[in-house]
C-alpha cells in the first residue's frame, strides 16, 4: 500500500479526520460527546453483572475514608 492509499484515522464520533491534539477524536467537542456517553451509561463494558450483595464489605482501615 502506498502512502496515499494508507488509511488515515477517523474520529469514532463523527468520522472526520483525527486532530493529533484531540486524538483519537477530531475535536474537543467530539471528545466531550464521548465522555458524556460514558458518564451517562450509554457505553458499557461487557461482563457479568455483580450485585452489591456479592461485593465484600468495605474495610475499616481504608486510607481514603
């Protein structure tokens, strides 16, 4: 494949060419659209659903509390 035939990366949100400053997106706007989709639960990672009952209880010696 020659350089002119090489596939250029495109934004996963809108399909425009990627801007290296915002990679893998074309703009800050598309990066924010993607972030919004993650934060609102539009995206998810496949796996088994875990009920809260199945989680171990929190430790008393946690440094973050």
